[in-house]
């Protein structure tokens, strides 16, 4: 089975600051990755590189064995941490916009997800709370049929009940042929769906399976994360 993501010797700098330092890893189909790390450590930068919105300074990035290009754009669905729609748009306008932009977008699935996420398609996007805007972005992102889903803080603005619903929606709407990367600080809300954990640190990255954390370290993902970052 071929990997969905292959990264070799990836480095990204902003001026003299090294944000990502010689990273190498692969991600296989059917995996949900928790991308963790302190603020400013490079999580969003890494996600933007995978979405081809940001260029690395060194190294190679491949999606389904192909280098990043306009061709790989159709294989990646990116949920940013902020929405960027026109203020006059209603939710249904955003759905139609995605339908026109992405041939793989499933409008029926999007409308079904709106019901699950308690979204009224007639609502104006500008009037939505932060949590509801996040629900809209999640709905749009996972209504595409792609190989790689990139979710940047997908539950940050949600109440506890909706966080639980969203984790189940993510799991039930992602194909086994796809992979998901979720960047988040809210480990308690999401750790049950993580298959692997990538912890970005200043000059390296720790990769470990969630099962190893529980079985060999006898810790939750949050406990393990706190331990390895405190000892950095």
C-alpha cells in the first residue's frame, strides 16, 4: 500500500528563524493524525505546505507519490482556522460556491452534514458565531472526496456537546482510503480518534501511535504530550 503523504528533509524558515527543521515522515491511508505542539512551533505552516499554500525552503513533499502541484490540489481538502467567505453569503451560497469550484464536492452530503451539525442553510455567514463558522468550514471540507483532509483547530470554538458530535462526524465521513491531519490544542476532545501523534518540537518531531502511548506508557495522549514537552 502506497503512502498518501511522503515528506523528506523538509525545512521551512521565516527570515533567520527555522520553523520546520529537516522533517521526514510518511502517512498511510486510513490514519487520523493528531498534529500537536506549542503555539508558533509550525503546525499551521506544515498544514499550509501540504495544502500547497506555502512553499518549503528545502526538502520534498509528495501526495500519492506526486510532488506538490496543481494536480495534487484536487487530492487535498483544507480547513483553515478562519473562514474567508464574502459577507453577503449565506451557508447555501458557500455550498454552491464549493460545488462550482471542486468537481469532487458532494452537495447532498453537505446538506446532510448541515442537519447533523445543526446549521440553517439560509443563515448569513457574517452573522454566525465562531463555533458555527467552524461547523460550516468543517462541513465544506469533509464534503469533498479526496485523499488528504487537513483540519486546523476544527473544534476550538464549539461547546462540549458539539465537540463530541464533531469527532464522530469526522470519523464517519472519512474514507478508509483517505488520511486526516488534525492540528489542535484540545487533546481531551480529540484524542480518542487519533491513530498517530506527531509532536512538533523546536528541532525535531516525535511520531508515535496512540496505541503505543496507552499500552506502553500507560498514559493518555494529553499526559504523554505534557510529559515530552515539559522535558524538552
